[in-house]
């Protein structure tokens, strides 16, 4: 497995070593030992799946406040997405920075997003499925979000936004969010 540091402190793109033969392919997409040697989370308490039907769909940008601030390990298992996250951590060297990674179900890559980051994505194909591992359980009272269309963040969504929930369309701007103390 290859761990590539991203532009947000503590975030990584993880590329598995894919092996193929006449049967198809095999890859190890997670290894607790490899994560632990890098001081990354190995305790996943919840796993979710997100299925989006239409290319151009945007979900997010979501996060949870402490004590439920969560680390996420996200992998696209079908289709392609632009996965985006924003550092909201007080005192972080990358506070306010946005990071975007293309995840493709065929590439088997994943992204490790540290606690204190807001997360979202745009589907680049129809029929997309994402798998998320979470370090904390979902806590509705701890839920937070920022607008994926906030011009302050200047997220370059590659496609016109075709579908977005009313809830996501009405999230507050980045400037209204208090930095997260972890």
C-alpha cells in the first residue's frame, strides 16, 4: 500500500497494490498494521454506504463536532467522484484549506480524512457508490455542515451541480463556522 500525504495536515490518499491475472484482480485496501505504523486510526466503529444515481450530484460538506469529531476512510467502489474536504481544525497549519481527490472504483484508492474536516463529493459518473469507515458513531446533535457552493472555499466542481438536497443547498458559509477544537 502506498500512502501519499495530501495538502491537509494528516490526510492521505491510499493506493493499494493491485495484482491481476486471468481471473481478474486482487488488492488489499486496508491493513491495520500499515495504518498503525503511520499512527493512523485503526478502530472503525461505523461503516456507511452512499449511492448516487446521477452524474453531477453533490453531497456535503458535512462534519461532526467534538466529542464526535470523526476520522473518515472513504473509498469509491463504483463510478468516479471528486472527493473534497476542508480543514476546520483550530490551530491547524492547513486551517481553511480545501483538498480534492478523484476517487475511481476501478483504481481501488481511498482517502483518509482526519477528524475536524468537513467532507463532501461530486459524482463524475452515473451510478456511484461510496463506502465510508468512521472512527465515531453518527451523533445527530453533533452534526455540522458548510456550504459546498461557498465562494470563499472556491471549490472547482468539475461538472454543473445537477442534484443536491435542499438541506445541503442551505448550509452556512465557511466564515460562519467556529474552528473545531479537538
